[in-house]
C-alpha cells in the first residue's frame, strides 16, 4: 500500500431533524451567512423556510445567492464572492446538491482573495484561508459534502474544471435523507451512477495491497445496486435514501483513494461532454463507463474485473475469467439502463462534431494500468455514440 495523508475535518450531522444543529454550527463561525442555493427546489420542499426561521430566531443575518445552475458557472462564483466582500460575510452555507455546494466552496475561496475567481479554479494552490463552508445536502451524488473538490464551468470557453484543495472541505454538513425524497427520478438515477463512478475510479487500481479499500469499495457498489432502484421506484423510502446518501460521501472522501495509485479517467472525459453540451454529469458517466470498461479490459486488468464480477455481481467463480469480466461489464450497462438512463451519446444530443476538439484538451490520462491518450479517448467516445 502506498503512503498517504488522510484528512477529514467535516463534522457530519446525519439523519432526520439534524438541521436543529444549524444555528450552533453557523454561530461558531459568526453571525453573517451567505446562503447559496439553486433553482428553487429548497423553496418548494420547505427547507428554505426552515433555514430562515432557524436563523431568525438565533439572530443570524442571512444574505442570499440563488439560481446556481446544475454545472455551476464562474459568474455565480463571482457574484457570491462580491456579496461576501461587500457585507463581511462570516460563513458560506450551501443548501442543495453538488452544484450549490461546489459553487459555495469557490465563493468561500474567492471571498478571501484579491484574484479573480477563475484564477483560483485553474490554480487551487492560490487558495488561502477560505471562509468556512457549511452544507445542507439535498441530493446524494457528488460527495461534495465531505470532499475537497469543486467543479466550475466557464461556458463561454467550454471549460469545466475540477478544483481539489483540502481547504475546501466543508466544516460541517447536515445530511437528512428525507430532504432527498423530492429528488426527481432522473436525478436519482444520475446520482446513483455518479456515486458508482467515483467508486470505480478508485477501485480500478493496480495497487494490490489495498485489500481493505477494495472490499469497502465493493460494499459501497453493492449499496448503490441495492438501493438505487428502490429510491428510483419509491422516492420516499428512507432506508434507500439514507444508504445512498451515506454512500455518496464515502465514495469520494478519500478513503478509497488512500494508498491506491489512481488517476481518474472517466470523469475528465465526462467533464468535456458537460462543458460542450451541458448534460447531467451522472448521465454522461453512465454512458461512458461500460464503454470505458470494455476498452480497458485486457490481461493487466482482467483480475480486477473478475473480482468486480464475483464480489459485486455474485457471478459464479466457476466460469472462465473472461466470461466473468464481460458479464460484469454487461451487468453494469444493464443496471444503468434499468434506471432509464439514456445509454448513448446521441440520445443526449451529442454527435461527432466536437469529439476531437474535446480530446485535444486532455493530453493524456495516466491511469493506474497504462496511459489513455487522445486516440484512446476518441475511441471510447465513438463507442458511446
Ligand atoms: O437547483 P435546484 O432547484 O436545487 O434543483 C436541483 C437541480 O436541478 C435538483 N435538486 C437537488 N436536490 C433536490 C433537487 N430537486 C428536488 N429535490 C431535491 N431535494 O437537482 C438538479 C441537479 O442538482 P445538482 O446540484 O446540479 O446535482 P449534483 O449533486 O449531481 O451536482 C452536479 C455537479 O457536481 C459536479 C458535477 O460535475 C456537476 O457540476 N461534481 C462535483 C464533484 C465534487 N464536488 O466532488 C464531483 C463529481 O464528480 C462532479 O463532477
Ligand atoms: Zn462525479
């Protein structure tokens, strides 16, 4: 197992009614809060009123940045940081899915910097002492509630960039699974695919000594496979929503990656699709993943696919190794299809027009087994059309 540093500062309040801790968490940082949220789902669900009333009774002053887009834009970050600077904000509170939380993270960073926010996105080493970040999660998917990442887009230049910086890990996250009852079916499916992709990105590593990480990864994958369809068909099933929510955090909070030599590869390819076509992140991942698996299946990766097939899908160990691996990939495809995710790029409005341009933006990806070059990425995109 490789050496690693594992740092997890997020204070998690998980379960029904845990929002009662919000005032103490916020007051720990100060009295002025910037609330960051999206297109209004928190207003429809009643969460907005709950936050406002808790803040009012505890003398916490709330400023607002609303309208954060799915695939959050740099313009929202700039607007939010301006509000923070003009009003001496003490803490940035995100209420929503990954987009609102990611936007809040970069607002917190830009609020304490003289640089333009985009400079911090492309060079996170310039992020110094951001404002504290608190999240109230309403969609199980990205893991942003407990991770160091923020993904921000500049649609004018077709750039979607992932920032990684330990200083961006939320100080606290309130995770009440009942807030996810109202998540639409499409987002429930996409969120499940996203969680699974985060796990795959770490699981397909060639560091064999990461036994513990691998077995936890398999348990998390089984959690998604069991509970994704239940949440999809029965949105108010608390057990399913709770398991998906907790899996979303552990898929990407560093546990699976620690000690493993991994470079993510499906995510960078998906980010290009979103940057050009503004598609839902999890849908792009679900389309690319089985094709990527098919493409990288070879004698070096075979054993890992066999473990995946047997331990996650319960495929009989008495079959030939190649048969197990192929069946596992087919099961992955069929699983996403069973959640009604469109499984070709054409179905989400993507044709060959920009594919070469997209691959030209990524030089090569050093995966755990062998590098993926532009030609490889183009082939995977074309297999997905
Ligand atoms: O904007 P609102 O009105 O809140 O509606 C959202 C949005 O339309 C809606 N929604 C969220 N919670 C809801 C709800 N609707 C009803 N009830 C609820 N409880 O769902 C839609 C999608 O929300 P969004 O936040 O965009 O989804 P997600 O959490 O999947 O975040 C996607 C973004 O995160 C990035 C993606 O690239 C994408 O930009 N990622 C962030 C990562 C990270 N920070 O670690 C890693 C990921 O790999 C990913 O790249
Ligand atoms: Zn993701």
